[in-house]
């Protein structure tokens, strides 16, 4: 875990209040930490109550910005409505949102040949459907307040086919539904940015490469060979891109898919 006092960022998010779904995850948590270091207040949302409480405690101990935590499912209409309602009881406004929730069905990651309609439907609805519903709700709020920024999280698998040779000799896989969902995230980002033009609303997404998380050494070695300098990413590499897209420095960036993958897709 990084120490916020040690972060030296050129990004200034003072005055921003950023709602982060999936805040207890690797990307969400790192985004929250760097956002606080850059002067923002944060609203943390996750279904993982323990992870949410741990992150809140850590950020609160730093004594910077306002920190609100809300246990909610940001993939359903009811959950999103609850999240926004509770958030606006705690903060004056929400200037920005990062949708990094990553819900999965019990069968997530099963081989293609073993796909079952029940679980496939769950994953498509929770991840891609949830992203569309969250966009609808948060942008409706942004319209009322006169603007806002929304960031979605896609993946390099939404840009390119998996390098299947990387997975040989491991128990890992790259599900076809993951590629479909992440391709869809890039498409809805562009659609939303164009649809809401001239409303002071920006919608962008970030497509990370693989993030280090105890993957087998064989996979990490093969993955590194497809990159240019560093190979697998740390969460900070992704969070820094998100913060840039939330900042005034990126005011001319809209409908963009920001690829952060150390050249994996080249």
C-alpha cells in the first residue's frame, strides 16, 4: 500500500468529489488513494463491506479530504439509485465518477466449451448492462448540475484477441465474455460522449493491460515478452491515467479509450 504523503502528483483535483464504484478492488482503491493525494474528496462504493471499511479507515487516517463509504450494488437500478441517494445526503455534489465495479457470476472463467446460458447472461448483464445503467443514472444527475466526468474501465482484451499462448501451462484463461464486455465498454464510451455533446459532460475509458496479482511466473514471463519496457502493471499505472482523465488537463479529451499496457497490443 502506498503512502499518500509520498505521492508527488502534477494532477490537482482540489474541489472534485469523485464517486468510485468497485472501490475495494485494486484499480478502485488505488484511484481513491491517488485522488485523495491530489486534493479530491471521494465516495467509495463496493459490495465488499470489509474491503470498503479497510480502505475508508486507511484514507481517513491520512486526514485529507472528505471520505464517504456506501455499501451498494452499482450494477442494478435499485442499487445505483440507493448509492446516489445516500451519496447526496453526505456531499454537496458529485463532480466525477469512476465505474470500476467488476461483478462476476459463479461460473466466471470457465472454458468456452463449458459456457452455460444462465451464467453468461449474469455476467453480460452485471458488467456491460450494469455499466450502461450506471451511465444512465450518473449522467442524468450530471445534466441537472450542469456537467461532470465519467470514466469506465475497459481492457486490452477489448481491443485485441487474447494471446492464448501466454496461458498455456497455467490454469488461467481469458473468457470470451470478458472480451465481449470490454469491447462493449469502449463502444458505449464513444456513444455516450457523442450523445451528450455540448452538455459539459465528458465520458472516457481506460484500457489497462494485465495487472500483477500473484499470476504464475510462466505467465508473467510470457506476458513480459509481448511488452516494451515493464510487462505486468501495478495498479498505480492505471490510476494515474484515470486521474489525468478526471483533471482539467484533459479538458479536450472526450470519448477516448486510454490504453495503458506497456505496448502489449502493438
